[in-house]
């Protein structure tokens, strides 16, 4: 990788007249096509009528240019400045590296676009833009777009296994194998083909050789499969995942493809790696809630109040008005300048008022947007014990700050929960240690217990049973989603679950009580059983839920945590024994 001149590409003097001063290296036989009299300005083809802009971002732009019988992809990198110059001292430019990677992949039998030429300025592209030219794959559809409309079939599974298997057998790993980098095209005979793109950071490795079938693939290859599974796993059932791995092993290790136990071992290990990868990725995004990116910000108010506020995000949360809006810190300061008035007045509806906690519901005007919000105030208590607890907050995070971060962590994982908008804590003064959490209110505002009671008065008989069946299954899915993502709800009660009703009909269960949700360790069987017992004991407190509906709750819970349905009897027995033990301990107490 120290030089690109060993690729046998022919250097051609740049014929551009825009003052860019690029020097091109062209594949043999392509000079007349790419640099003829009708050739466009490859440095910047945006002004040409034959050019179509496909993708743009701050670092690169991609055009498709129709050049007679040849369609060309033009990828222009913007890597100027001191950082780009410093990187060029120690490694090749991105276009030279990607050009060599395309030639290397095609020599290994991987279906990818044909590299045509690349151009750069000065020494290794230092101090200016660089351009890569490849043959266009047209017409083509990104695989993620195709699967969203048509779904996965056996032929696509075989093509994916073949293109990944050939790369791994040759020791080539794509560091970003998401579905958007696979292009699906159909030739003149109607045969479908997959084309792998974006090979700038293609990695070379040497696969290990061991006695065990799984170890023969090498850890790097297994991690690469896990990266691929992170984007494709939602489109595949368990049977399809096993079929994909069987085809993959047939390509990578033909002499061991007949071993059935290899598929099961490899699938179990890859799914564990997928879980680790997701946890690492999500944990990295969860830390952004601490006002370290453009979606959250630090806010300070009078009276020694400070905390975090939500400013906006790309993804809109279903049923949330605030997630699709944009705010500024000054707008939040004007909306929250009177915290005492936020929890008092005629427009405030008190939902709970205990000795240390006040929960209200009201409308909050933020700029031109009127939001229905929940306001939760946790007062600092006096006494020696409370002073010790307030001192402990110096070394840890306050409860409502954890709730603010957990709410956005659940939103990232698409688990229905109330949306936190602002968190404030008082550091000094009379009420030092008090906290405030502002969350977006749920339409309807009824918890699950109130909803079942009110609906039970309106419907009866078969309709009531179907409603309770739907709610029990959705509650099981919600508890299972928490467990699958490594979270535990310390008080999974109906009063901590809100019901969101939609205008077109249907309900959605939304988690509340975010301060009682904690991260869990690696989920083993004992932890899953403990969560199942907690959730199932909560359903036993529902007066309307029968034994059959609790069983449906358990089946949906096991489905979410990928446990076989035939395990329900063991879980049901263990839940009954633990429930009897809890009742006996409470009676003895």
C-alpha cells in the first residue's frame, strides 16, 4: 500500500482548464473514452447537462455522468486543510486507496464497480480536492430500499452469502457492510446481481486455520459478519439467518460446509457479537444526552438552577410534537423562568402530591409551540439523612438526570416511553438538592389501570376480553423489549404504564416512571427469569386479567427475548414458585 504506481495504471496529464491542476492515473485503454474531445470537466462536472448529482455531504460529492455508451460515477473528495495535508504525509490519498481496493476486490472475484481513473493534486493529493472515476452500475437500487418494499427472498440470501464469503475467503473485510452499500441490478437476461460499493476502507486480513469450524473463520471475519447482521437482522427470520450462514460457509470453507453444528455455533456467537456491538453503539449515543452535541444543551436559570434541555433531533418519535420541532436555549429560558409558577396556578392539574414529590400536568408555551407536559418536582428534604443523600449526588448523578438520559436512550432503541424535554437541579440556596423534570404528556393521560377500569364500564363480554388480550400482549412486548435491550423497570405496575390512543383507533403502551429504570448486566437466564417474575407479578395485581391473559403476556415476553415458545411451561412453573415464596415472606413479615 505504499505506492499506487504498481497498479499498472497509466498516468495521463490533466487536460482541465479550471486551474485545479489535477494529475490523473487512468486504466489502460480508457484514455480516449475519458479524456476525448467530448469529455466533461471531471474535477467539477456539476455544470454539465449529462451529470446528475446522486449524493452529497460536507466531505464528498458523487455524480453520475452519461458519456456515450459509458456511464461514469464521479466521486470528489474535499480533504483540504492542515488535517488532510498531515494525513497525506503518512498514507495514500483516499482516491488512490479506493482505486487499489477496487482492483483488489475484482481480482478476488467480488462483484464491484470497475475502477477507471483517479486524479489528485500534488503529493498524494495534499492541499486540494481529489477525484475517483468508476464505471456506473445503472439502473440499480440500494438493497435497503428494495427490502423495505419487497422483503428478503432465497436468491438474495444466496447472493449476499456469496459476495461476503468470497471476500472473507480472500481475506478482504468491508468495514461498513450495511445494506445501503449493496446495489441490486438486473441485467438484460433478467438475472439479478449484487454490487458492493464504497471500498475506501477495505481491510486486508489473514483468516486463521484451526481444528474447530468456528475458529477457522477468524475473529475478524466473525466481527465483520456481526456488523453485517446489525443492518440485515430485522429483515430475516431465524430460519433465514441459518440458511444464510449455511450458504456463507459453503463459500468460505467448502470442506466443512456439510457440518450442521457449524451453523448453530456460528449463529450463536454472531448474535452475541451483535448484542455487544449494539450496546457499544447505543452507549456511545446515550452519552450525547449530556449536552455534548447539537441535540441537547446546557441551561442555567436564576436561583442556582442548571440542567439540560432538548433542542431537536432528526428522527421524529411517533405521537410526539416536540421531537419534530426545533428549540433554542433562550426560548427554554423564557419558558422556564418562573419555576414556582410552573407548578401552581389555575391551569395546573395535580396528578400526585406526596411529601417529597409533586407531579402536575399543564400546557407550556415554548416560543410559538404549545406543548402539553408533565412537570415533576422532587423536593429536597431536611434532616441528617437527607443531607447525606444530597452529598452523595456530588459523586453520582441525580435521579431525574438519569431519567432524562434513560428516556432518550429508550427513544434511540424505539421503545415507547415518555419524551423528556428538560431537567433542572438546584445546587445552592434553601432548596438545594431539589430537581425538576419536564416531559411531554401523552394524549389521553390515563394509566393502564384507569384505562382498563373505564373501558370495562363501556364494553363487556367478548369485546372486553379482546381488549384485555391486546393490552396483555402489548405489555408483554414492552417488558420483553426492555429486557432484550438490557434495561429493568423496578416498578412495572399498571399505574407506571400510560395508554396512548390514536384517532384512527388502536392503543399504544408507553412507559412512565423513567427514574426507576436501570441498566442491567449481560442478560443470562436467571436475570430473564427475574424480569419475567417481576412483570408477571405485576399482572397478577390487575383485577381484570385472568390466568389465560397472563399466559399470553408471558408468551409475548419470551418472543421478545428470543426464547423458544416451548420454554413457557418452565417459566410458568418458576414464576408460580417464586410468587408463593413472596406471598409467604410477606405473610411472615
